[in-house]
C-alpha cells in the first residue's frame, strides 16, 4: 500500500479516535469529578459524613473499575443501542468509553482531593464557610494541579480503550491497525498506526505535565492566603456598643 493510499485512511481514523476520546473524556470528567468529591465528603470524618452512601458509591466505582473494557462493551450493548441506535461505529463506542472512564477518573479525583491540607478546610469552616464554599474555594482550587494530572492519565487510558473498541467495530486507529495492518498483512501501516499513537500519547503527557507544574508553581507563589479570604469578617455588636459608649 502506497502513502497516497494510506493517508486518507489514517486521517479518517485519527479523526474518529479524536472524536471518541474527546467526548468520552468530557463525559468522564463532568460525571467523575463530583463523584470523586462525594466519595471524600461522605467518608468518615468528611464534611457530610454518610458511611452507607460512601460504601455504596465506592462499591459501584470499584465494580466499574474492575471490569475489563472488552467485557464492559459487550455488557453495555443493549444500553448503547438504546442511546445511539447502533452498537458499531464511533458514536456507539463513546458510550462504553465514557462509562468506563467515569469510575477511573472518580478514584483519581478522590486521591487528589484527599491530599488537600485539612487545615485550610478548618480555617474556612471557622469563618462560617459551608460545604459548597469549601468545595468551590478550597478543595477544587488546591487539588487543581493533581486534577489536571488525573485528567491526563484518564485521556491516555481512554486512548488505549479506544484502540480496543476499534477491534470490535468502534472505528479509529485500532480498527485501522486490525483490519489493514493485521488482517490484510499491511505491516507498514500497522507500525505507522502504533507510531501515531505513541506520539499522540507523548504529546498529551507533556502538555498535562506542563499544565500541572505551572499551576503548582503559581499556587506556591500565591500561597493559601487568597483562598481563605472568602468571608468578610463582621465586627461583634458588643464592640460597636463599646465604641459608642
């Protein structure tokens, strides 16, 4: 197969892989972020401690993480057909990719949020901050570098999942490598596909590491003080009375 024949196949496959990974990552982050935070908040000693809810959510996340992706795709075929109207193609592959990515990202979020200094949380509580204020002003901003790193890890994992999805009709670079590289003995095309995946993953990892380091340095320079100026201190009424007197 000549390069002129390979180029349109590679372009289409790259576009399909990008679409699958982009949409599944977006869904995984939107659903996994609150789920991971909820695992921390409902744990023992958390702001909204609820051991029963924490165990239930944790068990669901563990089941989702423990299931191999190929089996997950097969198990979700009925649901995928109900959502997209088909079980093959790029659109159909987004459903199991997203569902597989949600518990994966949620556990990474949980780990990142647990690393936040509890002293900052106590300081905001002492100033009258509620749970939503603590999450929005302390937990998420302080854990942001780790959350960026977690997102990078999730994207790379979903690229690997998308390659597996391609082997069962999901499209993308995995499908191209199997149909042409393996089944039609186009070894050169298969190795080009592998090289593209390696380059893409390396670039994503570099960008994620750079963003996480930049946020970490910025946070170290600014310090925690700006994050604690959340509520305006009110002078006690007794002090006002004393001044009048």
